[in-house]
């Protein structure tokens, strides 16, 4: 199995990730992970934190001479902003600290209040430091390793933004490499030039109004063999595992595969993908299922979409309560993004890659990359 844990606070010294289950013999260098980290930091509407952080990974274990050893891989991503928070977030008790950075007024839509009650924290900074989406930088680093494994198997992953606020992009049919190229060139990772312009205008308007915007993004994976996942138990269904992986991203409120929610509105004759046979084997004439039937990949492209709510930290502060006095007060405000949907799409790629790599290793096994490839080739033959 491919599994991982992350650790670290938003303004702590560093973010950490430990990955277990990476096969030996995989080429892995920091530069590949750094490219993915840089992608996460881009996007029109990002906040001031992105001008401070220039995320770079340090591979601390599990790799020698650029090749994985098969042992656990430890990754570290230092927080450059730590220098401004070194006393406030220090591990050791500090003398003479004021309560300037303590949080007593929870933000609607954030984990502040529920987390403070759950963990008995009066100062809700103890909640927001870990509940912050800053943690997703560590996930993107883990996802970069997962994507490198998939690359060895001929599996590619891309993402693009489908909507921001009320602005929706027109569907675009293009090869995956073109989707990757066009998405990377767009400041909002959108493939539709007209919608891109309207999205930027909407983000700027929200920024001027002290508000925030959410949206939807799509992740596509191609080159998947038939048979990843299973229908025999609920927790082995790949669509369920993908939904959990993507839903775990902060602010994601909905996940769909293929037609998703739209399939509930149509008759079966307009939903189910008819089957044919050709020189390359079985094929579907459409891909409304999004590449998964019965919890199993069917060799069609995997299509996963996610809906992200607006970020709950607003300059136009919402109504809340001071937990010390129980009196009304404007919600806590902290430096934040106006829109992070393009960044969330990169995190979505990472989580989809992680779920897919785990499914690959569960089905095919292999302690080394060469063994894994041999198993897959034998299965396909």
C-alpha cells in the first residue's frame, strides 16, 4: 500500500510528510517535487502568503543518489514565514508574549469554533494553524512522488478549472498534453479564454468588495488499466476512495465522477456508456461513467470534479461571537486568498494520484519499479 502522514502548522518551522510503500528503483529528485509545489502557489486571487513562501522540498530519507530505496521517504518543506512567528509558534514556553495573535472570535465556515470545543482550546490559533490549507503543500509533495510512479506506468494526470463563482467555462475537448499546457499558461487554469477573462474580473470584484469566491475544477487521468479497485467490499471501490481523497482537501464540499449529479436527471439510455469492440479490444462509445464502473476502472479516462466553497477568511468580516464574553463581534480576519480554486486543482491532482497509486500497488504489488512494471505488463498481455 501507498500511505502517508503529514505534520506541521501553518506558521510553524516546517511541513513534514512521511511516505510508506514507494517501490525501490524510482528516480526521484527534489526538482520534480519543487515543480509541483510551485504550481500550487500560482493562480490569480492568491494572497500575500504566496509572495513570502517559495516552497522547496528537502528529501530527508528513503532516496540515495536520486533513486528510491524502498524504505520510508521523509520530506520537509520549510515555512519561510516562520521567522515572523518564531516566538508565537515556539515549542518552548516564551516569556513576555502578548495575546495579539491569539484568536478568540471564530470564523464562520472554518474549523475554529468546532475544533476549539473538540480539543478544549481557548485560543483558536491552536486550531487554525493545523486546519489551514497550508498543509496541502505537504500533500502536493506526496502527490508529486505518486505522479512519478504513475509516469513510469504510462499514466498521466491533468487538471483545469471549470468554474469560479458564477462564471462557467465552456467544455473543451483536447488531448491531455494540450490540457496540461493550456491550463499552465492560464492565470486561473482555465481552458476557455473568454471564461478566463470573466473569472479574473469576478475575482478582482470580490477582492475589491472584501469577499471570496469558490468554484469547481476537474482532474483527468489517462492510461489506467482495466481493473483498479473492486466491487467486493465498500472500502475497495476506487470511486469511493477517490471521493474520500478529494473530499479531504480543505473547502471541498462536493465530488463527482463522470456525469456525476447530472446523471440523476437523465434516463438510463442517456447515461450508460454503450460497449463496442475493435482492434485494441473493448471500448465505450461515450464516457459518462468517468472511467469507473462498479468501483473498477474500465480503461476510459478517469474524470473527477470537485466543488470548492469560498474561503472563510474575509476582509468583509462576517458576524460571530467573542468566545470570552459571548458577545457579538466581527469574525477574526487573517491574511488569506480571495480565490484558490486553481491551487485546489493542483492539490486535487495530488490526491487523485495518491489514490490511484495505492490502487495500482494493491492490485499489482512489487517491491521495485521494475517488478511492478513486469506485473502490469503480464496482466495486460
